[in-house]
């Protein structure tokens, strides 16, 4: 992949990732409802799911910084892999949305 194609794929994918912040805000706001049952405060699974949801901005920030650093060092394959970190959150969310429509 040429440098120019890599640059445009980086820019477009990161714009999409940043747009998902609005979706994340909605999901993070409603994820607090997982704790409506008093026994949920001591449930480990609930805390793990909540932590997974809340960690999206950290994964996005790590992908943005790490991807551009590797891109500047001309390690394009590693930069693409690093840039795919936010997909850990986006793909399951899209899967749940598609599943709920059918």
C-alpha cells in the first residue's frame, strides 16, 4: 500500500471512529442502568461489561496516537493493526444493532 493510500485510509477510519463517540455517549449513558438492581453492585460480570463500555475513549486515544506514531516511522502494517483497536468496541455494537433489527 502506498503512503498516500495509507494516509487517506487512516484519516477516513479515524473520522469514523471519532463519529462513534456520539454513539458511545448514548450507550455509556444507558449502561448505568445495569446497576438498577442493588445486587448488581457486587456482580463481577456487570462491572466487567460496564468497564468494557467505558474504556472506548481510552482505546480510541491509544489507536490514534499509536497509529500515527507508527505511520510516521513508516511501519504501515503495524500502523493499520494498531488503528484497528477501536473495532474491538464497534464490531460487537454493530452486531447487536443488526441482531436487534431482525
